[in-house]
C-alpha cells in the first residue's frame, strides 16, 4: 500500500513537469525501482551515516579534551 502512495506522489510530480503519460508510467514503476535499487543502496547510505555520526562524536570528544577542559 505504501508503494502505491509513493508511486502516486512520484507520478504527480513528474506529470506536472513533463506531461501526464510519462508521469503515470514513472509513478507505476517507482515502487519496483525502489525495491530493487534502494535495498543495497539504502544499506550503504545508512552505514555511511552511522560512520559519520561516530566520526563526528569522536572528533568532538577529542577536540574537547585537547582544549584542556574537563
């Protein structure tokens, strides 16, 4: 059900820009494309986000200790 809602939203945006037929086609294909492409891509993006959060937290701690405050 969520795939159909996302597909409708994508179709509406594309249809507004390029015309109705192309928007309808891309809206119908959006859930299929999302299932195939964003599984591994989403995992890679989530891993990168977590690594950046970890790096930023470590850097903040190091900067705080280097400034001489405790």
